[in-house]
């Protein structure tokens, strides 16, 4: 199939075939990253703007390097030294950036729906790099890409997402992507952070950690989203760790080939101990590596790229 979308705003609206096309294209770009010369001219002459209204290091750096590898001109927009401080609206800021001939605007914003709003008022392509507690599509794509590399399939796998589901945009994007590709998804965490309403998406919800991880092929850990929580959702971090933290003893009941994932940054000693995070079953750093290939694929496709066959040529 051919990619025919101008933006990447979420995973929910994508078809399984569209997700597979992004992953196939990312695979081709990962191969490019293993060459001596890692740059390709796919976005030469194009301008990409990182509009990160919410702080980020990993995602912004990954998108920046992806655009550079594609030979684009890249501008990092800092809200700390911008007209946002003077009261300018998101719409006006984005339109001014577009007036500077921006072709692609990558936005991270604390408000859910901000990328969708910009896609309706701009001519430039818009990529969602995380909007509030709504979605984080490229994180889900790199998670799926990593699972495929390690397991060879998604369909039929048992994936447990553990932690703060309620406030996690990563969880929502992961759930949509996994279910569309045929995985079985279990959500686990404190009842206040993993309400039964998530069963409406097609997930299994449990508050028993042993039950959640015993048969899992993948365990994806999420950090506590303090910055998005409106109040304390559990008594203390130590209590959370005692009930839901992953450690050596708890790993002992899991499948020997179960993989550990985490979108970062890790709260070591809270959701996972250092021994597990750095162990042989952890693919956390591989997720970071794969994020670059996935983001190159996304920028390439929304700019009009056909697919992996074009890269190979």
C-alpha cells in the first residue's frame, strides 16, 4: 500500500496496514544507519521545526537527529525564550513558524489535541511528539518495531503494560498499536491508575502483579506521571514499589524469554530496579536506537515518500 497521510497525529486512526508500512520503512532506514555514510537526501531543502512546548530531551533529540539524517534543515524552538512568554497563542506561533517556510512541524504539548488543532490551521505537515495524556504515536511505533525485531511477530503475543496507565500517552498509543496488530494486552497497576474502563478498549485489567507478568511475553513498564496527575494517586512511592515495582525476585516468576521495555526516563528503584533495567532481558536502549529509524520513516512518509522500496533504490 501507499502512504497518503499528510500528518501523523495518533495511532488510533491508523490502519494495521499503515502501521506495517511505517515499520517496513523504518527497517530500511535502520539499515541506512548501519552504513558508513548515514545520511540520505530525502528531505534536502525541507525545513523541520521542533516545537516542544513541553520539555523533552530524548524525543526532541531523536526527532532532530532523524531530520538531520534525512538532510533537512532543523530548527529547535524553545518556549523558554519565545513569544509564549509574552502571551502569544499556539496558533499564532505556529503560523509565524510556517511563514518561515516550515514544511514539517513536530509538536509536543501538554494539552491533548494540540497537534490535531494545528493540523487544521496549518499548511505544513504536523507530527505529534506527545500531547498531554492522549497519545505518543512514535513511541508506540518504536515499541512495536523493537518487539518485532526480538520476537518476529506481534499477533498472539501477551503484552503487559505496567504502571501509570491513566495518565500515560505512551500506554494509549501502545494499546492501539498492539491490538490492531493482534496482540493480547494486559494492564496492571494500582486501581487508581488502572481503572476498569480501559477494558472498553479491548484490554484485560488486573491489579495483581504476579497475575499480570507470569505469562507475559513483553513487560512494558511506565513511570509515574507526576507532572500530569492532579493529586496523589497512591500513598507513597515506597508503597508503589512494594506492590508494583519489578525486581529480581518478581522476574523469577516470568517466562525466561520475557522482554523488559521502558519508554524512559527510568525511575530506578521505583518501577524497576537497576539490575533488571540493565539485565540481558532489557531492550530499553534498543528502543532508543529504533526510535531514530522510526522517526526517519515517519518524516519520510509524510513528506511524500513511497515506502521502503524507494529507500532501497
